[in-house]
């Protein structure tokens, strides 16, 4: 990686790719009966709880419901995926 590549603007993914990802997300939410409002409430609650213990980067936060192969290989099952960048740990009363 060259030094100046750090300062260059990242290229946005092609719009077709973004649209395809959004469609997949809508289909998965439909299959597991999870509306976008429920997902947003879930995201808000997760942020609130985790923020008690650590400072997180909410701009880069990625929480979604996806599908994965079931353990018994009888189809797919919904999975909650969370990628939560941690900036730092918070000092708690239990950290003696």
C-alpha cells in the first residue's frame, strides 16, 4: 500500500451491486417476518447496551439479518450479523 492511498477517496461500489444487496436484504427480512422498523429498533437497542461497556463507531456499524445454511443442511435459517467497530473500552466499576 502506498502512503498516499490512505488519503484518496474510497470508490463507491457500483449501483447495481448496491441495489442487488438491498434486494437480498428485503427478501431475507420478508422471509423472517422482520420489518425495517424492527431491525432499526434492534439496532438502537444493541447500540445502547454495547455503549455501556465500550465506545463504538456508529458510522461504520453494520447490523443485518441474513440467511445461512442450517447445521443439519435442511435449508437456510436467518442469522443476525453485527459488525460493530470498537473505538475504546469504557472504565466500569468492576475494573478494579
